[in-house]
C-alpha cells in the first residue's frame, strides 16, 4: 500500500484531541488501542463549570470499549498520529511525504494515479483520506457539495502541567462564559491544552504576532483552572482555525476512488468525534475490503453503513454550535450530547 502525505512529518502543535470510547473500540479492532492509551492521559469524566470556575456538573464519560481500556484519552495529535504512523509502517504501508496526487484516471484493470514526485502507478483502489479540503475530492468529485464555515472559530493553546498550580488529570473541563465557551484537557504528563470557541459571522485573518494578546483577551472572563491556564499559555503554541461542517451527498465513491474521514464529512468539534469517525471509517473499510469479492458492491455497502452515523455527529455538533451562536431557541447541549453518545455506543 502506498500512502502520499502532503506534510513534511506528523508534527502538529497546539491542536490536541479527546479520543472517546467508541474511537478506542475502533482502534482496538486494529490492535493499536493499548499503545495509543499509553501515549495519552486517561479521561473518565466531563466537568462543566461556570465562567468563574465553579463546578456545576461532573458527567462520567461513557465506556463501550473492552475492559482495561479507559473511557476516553486526552492525547496530543503528534503522539496519536505517531502511534498510527508506526502501526501503518509496520503493516507494510510505504509513506511518501511532501507528495500529493496530481491526476487520477480509470484504466482497464485499475485506477492510474500520477503523483507530484513523478511516479505513475496502477492501483486497485484510491482512498482519499486527505481532510476537509481534500484534493482527491476536488479531482474526482468536482461537483460535490463542499464544507461550509460553521459560524465559529476556535482558539487553542498549550499550557504546562507542572506550573505554579498543577492542573487536574482525568477530565475534560468545560467552561460556559457569558461571551464564549472554553475547555481544558490534559494531554500528557507535561501539558494541558485550552481552547475557546468564538462565534463570528466571518473568520478573522489576524497576524500571528497578535495571537497571544487576543487569546488572553478572549479568555478574560474565565476564572478557576481556565483562568490559570490563560495566565500560563506557552508562547508560540497559539493557533486559530475557522470551523467547517459538511456531509458529502452520497455516493462517496466513484469507480475505484472513495473518500473517507473529513474529506467525506467534516464536523465541528462540539461532540469531539471527528477523528473518531475518521478512524471508524478506515477500520470499517479495511474490514469490508478484507472479505470483499465485489469491489463496487462493497463500496456501496460501506457508504450505506457509514452515512447516517457520520451525519448524526455532524448534524448534532452543528446544532450545538448554532445554540452557542444564539440560534435555534433554547439550548439543550447536555441532552443532545448524551443522545449522540448513546447512538455512538451502537456498533460502528
Ligand atoms: C479545533 C478542533 C478540535 C477537534 N477535536 C477533536 C477531538 O477532540 N476528538 C475528535 O475525535 N475529533 C476532533 N476534531 C476533528 C478531527 O480533527 C478531524 O475530524 C480528524 O482529524 C479528521 O481526520 P482525517 O484523517 O479525515 O483528516 P485530517 O486529520 O485533516 O488528515 C488529513 C491528512 O491528509 C494530509 N493531506 C491533506 N491534503 C493532502 C494532499 N493533497 N495530498 C496528500 N496529503 C494531504 C494532511 O496533511 C493530513 O495529514 C477536532 C477538530 C477541530 C477543528
């Protein structure tokens, strides 16, 4: 299997992850859950706070994975991708960096792919797992409906765990402010990560030199650990991203080309399950291809099996985002989050 990756390596700073139980279950199906858990920090509950840091609820994170695995894990993207990368290489994947797909064309007995490094090869299947701005989607599905700006941006930054006031381990902490929502999650023995969701009609284009002051200003209303984290943000780790959402209309495949993960369905992070869906897509597709005798029928079945589950996460995450923007009436974030977790406990 050949993999082409546009990035130089898997290092990504400042944007970390919660891997929840259905995601750990999917990772377990390909034998990597234990290594991923060891590279992160176990999380067992979500604690909700008012802006001043007063705890108002502590909701245990639901567990659907094998006994011995924690209900969830906080982890850096670097550590998570590193584990998956090593497992892929050990399984025989050949990964070329700073390379992408230039042309995809159907051939008699396969699909011919021209890469930017000059290689032209024939494959049984091309899997476009290249994220929300997918090049494979652009090349092969030029008329597909595209991800749209969701009305919120997210600020993120890293804070030390071993500072003046060590942060708690084992929970994701949410803070509801009058103006913005913030969250704090421990991702390894040295760091936590704080994020803040900001509703705005259009994404900002700001100079990076202003990031620290702007982020601190947005976090001004928060006290408790969120306030401590604001005052201890690490220089050079702040990032800003506009949130997008979409579910591509079916089918997600055309001949011997299929899209998975964010390329097919991009979600805002309000349920924290975009990476979960991407992992599930890959695991389910791998399992189905392993026993397939008819590629076209298998790809049809794959999309039929995945579509509603992915749409549920995207739709419910979008709804929570809209409530945070003051849209669609009385918010019921906790209920909708619970309903979504109950649905995700079903087999992937
Ligand atoms: C702020 C934020 C917080 C989030 N938090 C969580 C969370 O806590 N838990 C969770 O489950 N999900 C979370 N998500 C969602 C999650 O990040 C995505 O759903 C997930 O990363 C999608 O995985 P993917 O592999 O489909 O795409 P990506 O992670 O985008 O990976 C695509 C890969 O393809 C490469 N690539 C891109 N273009 C090309 C090209 N042309 N050629 C070759 N390679 C290319 C990229 O470099 C990248 O390595 C969050 C998202 C955001 C925005």
